[in-house]
């Protein structure tokens, strides 16, 4: 590698050195390397994933040349796993690429412990029965599982992981914690040192809006028995108060203060975050993960030194200001963030000791990152596939069935399971007749398949708790038309989504999808269904 | 061959491609229940797709590489690709058709060669140049244009070119020359894919507001009150290289790094393989649907965001009926003998326009400008020339006029798109003579001045 840094520049801007290091440490196993699997792996190899192992039993046939870029005409007759592996290696020689010419189904039977060596398994084009077995094995071995499948103009991506915790969720549109309503002594002092009635117009228009708001909230509270401007009317009055101090209508800092005036009222924490704080896992013991140990410390901090507040993040947004004011303000916020961090760190250390772990088991850098992101934590838990099938989330799904806008996706969710049952019964997918492709919708064999598929789908619907007697017939008919086809464009989409979720799971940055992603290639109204 | 095959059913493994397109065939050869209006499945459709349809891919970068692969494997075997860039090391994390050894070579050429080597039967013609360098007639060759670009300007340009093929009937309905486009874009975990069918769906200009203007820092902030690392870098870029770091130290600002410098100055956006793959795949699938009608076409703008979960939202945007690029404009029929000066007078008298003091442009060239004085003087001599000659003897074209008109009793400045047709030329559309909405400008002395019907004043 001449200059790996340079090569990965565009992605380092997203997940940083830490995210990249996590990718380079990961070892991935791909089951079946048709286009869906090949495309998923291609995106990961380009990004510099540590190692990949491909498990696929097939030999390259003519139809692979029509939908898979990672094989070519010279590959026909050779092991598909080997050909895909060779091409992937060509893309990035920093990646260790291996292959095993074997059927994933057989491996599940003969060597289940094989799967436990990997960080994550990407299972593509597997049928229901094998997925159930694989999910069990992965859960027992603590291996992450991502299921991806393309089928005609539809597809599915489903994550199965017991628990995934995220510190760096990288939320967008996040309102910074600036404490205008409740400044700590140093910040208050700094605001007090600046006179809003300064006569020099140049100084006046370079007072940062943070200072304007801190001073005016103070003033407001004095006039209103210590209350913040909460109602719409009060908020408008507060804006008028800001406006009344402008020397000139063109003062950017005052305009920014008016625009940012909503920040004087603390946002309160969202339900996701309060659920994390109340989660049973925050009662930590020796077996707890670092994440939950830090959550426990966070709870203690909020109840004690934090006085009800989270640790300060320490960064401030850009605002019109003189350089001096701005840099000083920044230093005050950073200093407070450091104080909060030290308090949290101390609590982490003592908790670690209490639960019988080395008190230095969690690095300072990790605790610091945790503090900076403590209001953005995320936890995802995925039910096992078996649970999903046995006790479906009927009520949640019901909402989707009634949603006209997304009628296809729910239908596809049911039909993707129905085609597997069909295959189990008839040893072929619906709409596959010997070697013929062309057919007439009126022919009896097509009508029979549509009818059979519909009955199976209705059976699944009833098991899901729906009383429907039929599924959208046109969609059932389309499903027969697809005949198990793996179209390249659909595979590239579904594989692309799968690889993106893999990146999120491995880097522990950004938040993976919460439910089952169903691809709608007809109208592109894809949807995430609750698990 | 097509006719023969049409009479018998195609047997996998027995047809000429040895079952290579077995998967795609299901969509192209079989009738369906949820399909486009003009879907005619069968070998003829397949033959058209693979042998007749020509696709232009604009851009051979992150999206372009994926697009070429996706389109070729969707049965589009005649492709051309245009890109002005050469390969950089930082492309290699996603532009999978390039290797270390290719750094410095033209993207279009390497990409075309790589895809042709791997997918037998596909033909890709590369063009290593700017899109603006191509003669407008270059675009005549393509049935569909797929865009994998990172610039608003380039999108705007191609959009205008594609929309220029659009012809309207006298009722203002699109009649001919529809050149569809599929456009993709990504940034980090986010992206979009959209379908533009000029005249039927909004064009790029109809909702240009979807693209926010780029962040520009006011110069006074950079020079006098810098606050962030980006401010110092932008300053150094404007004033002098190498001073950024010194300046940051002077003001006590941290965070000026090489990586950030590149990001600020070159406006580098983060880019990863997976998002490009997702967006390109969506674009290629839509291209297939548009050209074959094998399923419904998306309507019409897909937004994807993978930062928190998977958000994939389809929005059906509306056309801007008055869009200057894809709208019908106002049809005006003229005699070849009309001078520019007379044309300007006519615009003032036209009941739908009533334009006073209009400035006239044609394909970006100023024919006559009312202001500023310098331009007025430069273009004044055109006034006595024939309009037909001024626009290069094109029998039918679009002319833009800017002037003031009266809307609800208020003088308002406006830009109008005019479809000008010259009578007696090859393009003279005779069947329009009977249509009510056509206004024909002929000679003032001619009693049929306003053509048919005679407008009432």
C-alpha cells in the first residue's frame, strides 16, 4: 500500500481513524456469492475491511455472467467462490480474502462452530429454514448476523444481533448543550464582564449571541419570578427584548441571537435516551460491557456533580463575534467539559473497581468520547428470527397494513416468506417451469402457481394475526413472474444497503436500522417493518 | 431473428445467449400485472434493449463506475461515458474500476475499458472531455441520459440540453423529443436518485431549491474576525497559501489540519462505496424501467439517508408550469423577413406577453440588450438584421426575452421563454395553422396579422 491514508481519505472524513481501525480488525464471512453477496462484499473490500471468507458451493454458469460483475467469461465452470475472491483481492490487496467451496447449508449441519471465528456473517439468498439455524448459532457464538436477499424487484435486509450499543451515533440536527438557562459560575462571570450597552458600534456588533442570550435570560428571569420564556407569547416577548437592544437592524450577532433564542429553554431528553438511563443493564456487574459501565457512571454524575445535567459537550457553534470573545468563550466551554469529564472518569474508575474489574479497563479516550456524546447514545436490540416468526409484532405490523402508501412492502414481507414455503413444498420457486422463461398469464400452470402462492401467503398472514382471506393478487402474480430472479441492479441496491449496515455495526458509529428493511423495486417506496 | 423468436417460446440454455440473461429475461420476456403502460414483453423488447438503446452516462467517478456496471448488467449493451477527470489515489476507496496503476489516467477511458473486459458483448465509448465541449448534436444519439455528477452546474447544463429536445403541441402538451434522464447524487451516508422525464415530471430547474447554496463565508469575517479553522483556511486560500496555520496560531484557533484544508478549499465531500452503490443501483433500475416499461417508474424523487436507520423516502414533486427550461414557452410563428427590431415590437403587442423594452437572448448569446449602455451599444446594430439570420437560420428554436410587463396592474420584470417557428421553412408545422392557441407573427400590413384566430383587443 503506497499511501493507505490517502486512499481512504474520503471515508476517513466520515468514520475517522477509529472507525477505519475497527473495519481493518473485522473478519467477515459471506454466505453465497451471487450478485447480492458479491456486491455487499465489494463495498466492504474497497473500504479496507480486515478479512473476508466466502462460502459458496456453486460453479460459475452462464447466468452468473448476466448478473454478477465479479465473474467473467473465463470463469465459467470454475468455483464461483474462487472467482469472486480473486477479483475482490484485485480491488484491495490490503484485505485478506479467502474462499471455501462448500454449501452454507451443509456447513450449518456439519460444522456449526465454523461460524464463531468471525466478527460478522453476511448471509445472502438463504432460505427460511437455514436462516433460523444460522441465527441460533450466531447468537450462541456472539457473532453479528446480517441477512440480505434479492428476489425479482424486491429484497430484504435484516440485522440479528442481541444488543448493539452506539456512542458515536453522529446525529444530525442536534441542538448543542449551551446552558444559557443555567450558566456555571465561569460562564456567568464572562457574560457579566461584557457590557451590552457599549457605545462603540463595532464592539456592539461583535458580542457573541451566547453572551447576549445568557444576559437576557438572566434579566428575563428577574422580571418573571425566575421562570424561562416557555409559552409562545413569552418567547415572542423574549425576542422583542433582544430586538430592543439592537443599535442597527443589520447587526448579525443580534439577528443570530433572535434565531437562536429557542436554545434558552433546555430541550429535555428524548424517550430513547431516558430508556437507556432506565435500562436494567445500567445496573452493572462484572459481566457488563464498557458501554453500560459508562452509562452507570453517567447516571451517577447526573444525580450528583451534574446537578441534573449531562456532562457538557464543550463545543460551541460558530457565531458572529470578535475573535477574542469567541476564543475565550470556547475556552470556558472546553474547561467545563474537561471538569465534567474528570468527574465521570472518576465514577467510571470506582464502578469498575466495585464490580471487580481493573479500574483502568476503560481508556480515558473512550470515556472522553462517551462524555462528548452522552446525549446521543443509542441502543438497538434485535429479536431472534425464531421469535419474530413465532410471536410476530402484530400490532405494529397492523399499522403498516393499513398504510395505503406502503401497501407493497408489507405484501413483499409476507411473500418473501411465502416463496420459501413454496420452495420447501414444491422444490422450486413459484413461476419456475423447467427451463422455459416465457409464459402466458392465462396458462393453467401460471394460474396454479399464483393460486398456491396466495394460499401460502394467506396462511402466513393468518399466523401473523391478520384475518385477511387474500393478499393483493397483482403482487402475488408479480412474485410468480420474478421466478426467483436475482437482478443485478436490485442485488446491487440490497447488497449496498447490507454493506452500509455492516459498516455501522462494525465501526459502532451511526445507528443501524431498527427493523426489517423491505425493498420495493416497483415504486421505490421501501420501508422498515418492526421486528 | 426477432420475428422468428417471437413465434416460439424462448428456452433457457437453448437461446443464443446460453441462458446468460436468465434473470433479466423474467422481467423482459414475461407479462406482468404491475407494469408500465406500454409494456410489450418479448424477444423484440430484449433485442431493442440490448442492440438499439444507446445510453449516455455522464461522470465516471463514484457513481459513474457503478452506473456503467449496473447498466451493462441490466442489459444496456451500448453505452457512452463522458468525464473530464483523471484518476486520483483518493478515488480508489469506491471507484472500483480503477487500480493504483491507473492513477493519472482519464477516468472515462479506464472505466470503459475495464467494464468491456469483464462483461462480454458490452460496448462503451469513452469521452475524455467536458460535457460543454460536446456539440449539442452529440446528445441526439442517446435515448436516455444517466447522470452521476457532483456539481449543480453540470446538472443544470445537461438538463437544459435534454429539455431542449422537448416539443410541445399547440395545447402546450409535450408531443415529441422526450429525452429522459436519471440523476443520482451522494454525500456520505446520504443520497438521492430521481427520474426526469422532460415535459412530464419536474426537470432539474423546476425544483432547483432542493440543492442548497454552498456555504460561503463573508470576506470581512475571514479578514478581520476569524473564529474557526475553516475561516483561517479559506482566508489563506484567498490570500496566500501556507499562512493558514500561522494565522490560526496568531488568533489562538486550533484544528487547522491538512485534511480539513483540503475539505474546505476544494469543498471535498465525504464519499463511500456503499452509498454510491445504492444510489447507482436505484438509477440503473429506473433506466431499465423507463426504457422497457417492465415495471412502474418511480415518481419521482428518492431521498436516501443511512445515518440513523435506513430512511428511503419517495416524493412526487410537481412541475413548475412556468419553468423556463422544461415549460412549453409561448409559441410564436414568424415570417423569415422579420427583423430583430420588428420582433421586439411584436413582443410588446402580443396579448399574452405585452413585454415592454425586452432584451433578447438566444442560446446564451445576447441579440439585443436594453442595458447596460455598453451592451446596448454593442448589440444595437443587430436590430436591423433578420432574426432568422441572427439565430443561425434555425427554422425552429427557443428564444428568451427579459423585460417588464403588467401583472394585475403592476409593472413587473419577467423572463419569457418563446418558441419561435419560421414560416415557410422545413420545420414549419402546418397542422398547427388550425389550432386556436397559435399566434403567428407575420406582417403588420397583413390583415391576418395575428394569424388565426384573430385576437380581440
